[in-house]
C-alpha cells in the first residue's frame, strides 16, 4: 500500500489512535477517526450517550428482554437505541444494537412516503475509561417499512469482558458499560439516496420509464433515451409520414410508436418493433455494437424517410457538422496540397494522454506531420495535416476514443485513461475562422453522457445520464430511471468502473427549441389511436406488441461469468477475496442458457483452470452472496455440473450478484481430493504492520492474533480457546492473522503520515475509504 492511498490530515503527524487512544467524549477526534462523512452533505450530527452504570450487565445479558433507550432528536426525526444485551434470536452471546427511527412530531401519523437518510455509529465503552471501546458504523434509508437498522452481532459478550492486544482492560468494568450512538442525518438531493429500489416506480419519481434490454441492446437503449429527451428530435420523428406503414418494416413508424409509449407508459417499454424494422433476428439482439455507429445507421434510415417531405434535411441540420482536412507538402507546397471537406455526425476525440476535453479538442485540431501522398515513392516528403471544424450543429456529439482492439482476443478493450469534461464549453477556439462561425452561438452546454460501465476485459453495458430542460439530471439504464446529481454526471472521467464514452452538447442559443415541450398536437393521431385502442382491447389484440415476460428481466438473457483464483487473493488488499469489478478478474459475457463447459472452453482463459505446482487438479466452487451482502466461496461443483447451463447452476447453487456468476478455482491436493463434509475451506490473511499489507503468512508463524472478517466494517477478534464449530467458521469464511510479537520499536516509519499498528485499525481505515457507499464487496478501493 503506497503513501498516495493514505488519508491526509490537517496536522502533519496525527497520532495513531491505538498508540494515543481517542476518548469517546472528544467528539471531533472520535468522528475524525471513526465516523468520517464519506462524501454526503450533513444536515445534523448528534451524539447521544446512554449510561448503564446503575444496571448489572450480567443480569441484562441473561434476560431476553430488549432495552429501549431514551428518545432524542436529530435532523427533524426522533431516534432511540434498541439493545439486546444477550443478542437477538440467532445471535446469542453477542450484543445486538439497533437504531430506531420515527419521523416528525410524536402526535402526527407517519406518512407512508416519509423517510430519513442517516449514517450512524454505535459505541460501547468502559464506564471508567472512555478510551476503551468497541465501535461499528453503518448507513440506512429509514422508512415506515424499515424503521430500524443496526447490528445483530455488534460484538460478542466474551470479547467485552476480555482485554486484548489492542486495549489493556475490558469494556465491561464493575459489571456495567456505556452505550453511545452518533447519528448523522444526510441531505437527500435526489430523493433516492441509499434507496434499495425494491418498490421503486421510475414513472412516479422521474416522469420517465426505461427501455427493456433484449439481451445486449443496452447501447442503443442509452442512445434512444438520450434522443427521446431532445424534444425537437422527437417532434421531427413524429412528423415523418407513416399512416400506412407497418412497424415491423418501417423504422420511422416503429420509432414513432416507441417514443409515444415512452411518453405515455407507466412501465418499461420494449424495443422489439424497432429491431424488427432493422431486419434483425432475435439472436442479433445479443450482438454488441458501437453505440454511435448504431446512431449513424438510425439517422441515415430516417433521412431516407424524410426525403421529399417538408422536413427533408432536418436530421442533418440538427446533428451533422462539417470539418476540413488540409494537407500541404513541405517540399512542393504549391502543387502538393489538398482540402477535403466532410460532414460528421460525431467527432471522435483522442483520450490517451489527454486530461481534459478542451485539450482533446486542441489535439484534434492542431497541425500534425504525415507523409505526403502526392510525392513520388522515390522522393517521399512530409506534409502538414490539419483538421478544422467549419460548421457545428445545434446538438454536438463528441465520442471519446476509449476503446482499442486487443490483439489476442480481437475484442475491444477500454482504455483506463482519465479525461475530464465540463458542463459548458466554448467551441469558438476550434472553428476555422470564417465570420459565420464566430459569436456567442458557439457556447455549448452538456445535455447527455453515454457511459460505459465495465472493466477492460468485459463487454460491460451502457447507460445514459440525461439533463432535463428544468436542470434535473436523470440516469437511464436497463432497470430504472433515477435522479442523479450533476457531480455524478461529471464523475465519469475514466478512473472508475463507469466512464463517459460519448458526450452530447446542446448549443445554448438553441436550447429552448431543442429541449422544449412536446404538445398533444405534435403526435400524429394514427399513432395514438392505434396504440391506445390496442391497450383498451387488452393483451390479445394483434396490434399490440406485448413485452415478453422474459425480456422484462435482463438476467434471463445475459450474465457476466467471473473467475477468482488464488493469485488474485494473494494480491488483493481489502475486504473479501478480491474486488469482483477489478480489471484483472477473468470474465466473459454469456447467455444464461449456455453451458458452463462451453463458456470455460471458448470464452475464458484456459490457464485459469490449470493445476498449479503441487496440485493434483482443480475444483470449481460457486461464490454466493450471503445475507450480510458479502460474496463468499460456497458450494463445490462436480464434473457433471459443468454440463449444466449457467441458469441451472444459479438456480441450484445461487450466485454472487443478480447478473453475475462467480466461480472460484480451488487447487486440489492429494489430501483434499475427495470432498469431506466435516472439512471446511477457510481463507487466511496475514496483516504485516511493517509493509501495511494483508498477505499470505508463513507456516511457522507462532504467536498470532485472530480476527474473523465478517463483512466491511465488521471484523471481530476470535478466541483461541474456541473450535471452528463453536466460532461458526465454515466454508468461504475469511480469517485474518497478525503476529503479536512483531513490534520492533520502529513504528511508525518516518516516510508515513499515518501508520496502522494492527489489523483492526487497518480494516477500519479500509472501511472509511470513499468507495464503500453501498457497503458491499465491490466497495473496496482498487488502489489498495
């Protein structure tokens, strides 16, 4: 772990909180070390202390009755602590702590749509020494349906009564302790902060619906959602004559019907009619295509439909610009020069080596040296080639050249380059200098971002971030439409899993015309009549195009198969075995109805499935998502299972995520050749305080501290006196070790601003990193 990943503090040399303990009553320091804000806007932060000095903790622990703490207010809501000293059912022997929410006034009835977003941290502390404590933090969207949230296994009672290498005394002293909770109410700018989307209604929340993914059509779903929001374009499509057209043959008519459904429907809309009008078969929906090549093809089809009408040429005027490429030979400039003018639907900009959009535009339009095509072959000369933009359209499309072809797989890979783009850009600098090209009409405002989410070794998927005319930003993907913040739109520079691939800018002077209203009169009567009458007739009507139930769930068509192996585990610095979205995780995109053996043979690297030195073979295990949202190794597959389809494997064994099937390659030895139900496969990590890393550990290491890695922000000490059965350690569990005699007196190294003396403090540091907003396994920072 390098110094660049360490947190930066105001003071140059902050104390290690284990070396110089922090008191729970020093709120500023405690929040700094144990309860960071993690990027959300804070409404109010409140600390509530609940002293149990007058109660016997032993008596409370033996009682099954819960404790209800006093009520307090924070951020306009009322809160109280709910504690089970002996643990809730299924977690006996542990302290269970929950935060209970109730909105508004005590005398008012709670509205069903009421909610409060909050992060909170529980602390149990020694009543006589506030520097001796245990703490965990979480965040939640509190609603009438989920009014309480917390930890069933906050800490074991045995751990509270014991001292350990991190603290010299137990938390429970004089048979009592103190409970504290810090509550930070968060401002929800979008209305969906910390939402689980279980009962989410896109139409009711945003006024818009998403498109159904037919298999691999996310790229044009993103493009169509962006085009739909350009109301000038929607009106133009509606104006194409189509009274006698067949939607399965006429692209214009199919698009008209699609736009009307997107406008009027309350649920997801299918694109089957549109793809049929392209002449596609069902299998063609699984073929990935470039989103902007698709857009070019679509607009050219519509241009043909507009010929001979009053709208002829309107597509070109809306989306197409022109540029000139000038070449001039350095040896014979008078004779060997040329000027080539071309129209463009999208400008492709270089990303490699560029840090901003403006620099990429400058690179595109600067003079480059090339060979002169007019010089004789025996007398090669150099030419200066320069591209200048001569005309800009009202809607300017910029494509960020992020993809290159892998020479081995011949599949596109995404560059990891970072390129930041502004909300507003002045294009005057890049025009050719003609008077008509100058003026305030060259100021453009970002209207949509076509984003690609995946690592370079996977096809991934596309989605769109689109700006409404009222300034709101909306995210359209193949599951829902949600409000997002402008900062989320600009945070797709390329340094995360999601990255901007295309940018749509609208000329400021034309924005009112481009993004204005669509009135009832703009929609042809025959489109409304055909669709509305079919809806009244019901699903049996032939003029309806019902959404196939299988298409409503994208998971029935496509799955990302990912493979974890031991080398990934050895290199990983963070929670779990690895980060599933990391670039070095082998993966393949497949259909759910494909056999596992076929995917392994044709789509995944063969070297992954080879036995390593000392192994006699391999065994595949399915990685599943547990109830605490961690992804852990579980069921072993037998040879016959490899002939099952991916969907059959998921239904039989489970999966790590909704559209992700993860396999672990176990290296089998002579002693593990046969599956023994009494044996478990447990993963071991060793924390090295010198190198500040989690890694494998030497077999002769003798003096160790043990911790179970339960989930992010939940790493508990393990007793050496308990068996694996007593500690409930089973296949897939992760245990971290550290040497307790490893302090050579040289902590911390001089070149480190922050140093973690032990595994617990290092894990807590991982839990405060900014990428773990949803507290799942993909939240681990890739840089660690």
